[in-house]
């Protein structure tokens, strides 16, 4: 199996070893970017009935911007406000791990199937959030999942504002 696909499956399975692998592999930043792009395009495809073709482009650009901003905020919060003695991370490590945590977002493409559109978006988005907690825990070398939850919770308003901007410009997702 292709290395990137193997990593995407492992990230979606919440495999801590995969997150450690992409954290350490500086050459995986491009792969992480591609995972975010694919998950964002999947969201645009899933919301096609509500947002049309412009929604695919919007979701792609919007997803990449949110990924980058959330990684910066997560790095800052995790290394400055909630570090442990073991915490050692940089922006690139968080870009890679958080990028791969977007892999479950591919499910959102199933939003084109009307009876399950809302369910596909809800499951894909919640799964991404759980995967992000694992990604943050591994990237920041935390032993406590709760500390990673706290870092994600502090950064969540960025995602919420981004979602609000999307809703303002495109209308609601099919949830």
C-alpha cells in the first residue's frame, strides 16, 4: 500500500505510532497538506447540493487556511501555556500530525447521498476532532489525553469562527 495511504488509514484508526512517524518525518509535510486538501475537497463535494461548485473551491482554500492557523495556535498553546517536562514540538510537527488527523474527513464526501448527508458530515467532523486530540497528544509528547483535549478546546474557537465564516458565505452544511 502506498505510504501516504497507509499513514492516512493509520491516522484514521487513531494509531499513535503513525502520528509519531509523521511527526518525525519532515518530508511528510507535503503529504499532510494533501490530506487536508483531500478532506476539504471531500467536504465541498459532500455539500455540493447546498454550495454548488464554488463550495468545493471554498472548502479547499478554507480548510488549508484553518489547518495552518490551528496548527500555529496549537503549537503556541501546547508549548507555552500547557507544556509538560517532555513537551518538545515545533510548528512543522503540528502541521504534519494535525494534517493527517484530517483523514477521517474524507467521509464527508458521502454527503452527496441525501439520506445520510448529515450523518456523514457529523461522523466525519467528530472523528477528525478525536483524531486531532491524538495528533496533538503525540506531537506535544503528552502522556495525558486530557491535556491534549484542553489544548484542542482552547484552539476550537478558531475552527468555530471558520465554520461561521463558511456558513455566512455559503449557507449551512448539510448537517
